């Protein structure tokens, strides 16, 4: 898998990512989302075409 660490979870694929704390805090505060997972999921939905 070319250096990516993935794991199959009940709902689909999971992976570990590193995100800087300050941008994540700012994003959670600005959007009202409650978890890092929600923020990442929303970003992926927003960016997908």
C-alpha cells in the first residue's frame, strides 16, 4: 500500500492522519463541528466532485 497505513473498519476503510492542532481547533470552532472525524468527513465531502 505504498507507505499508507489503512485498516478495514465495520463502516469502511480507516486511516491515521496527522493534522496540526491549531488549524483543527480553528475549524471546529468556525464550523460548530464537534469532532476531528466530523471535520475531516465534511472536508472530504466538500472537496469531492
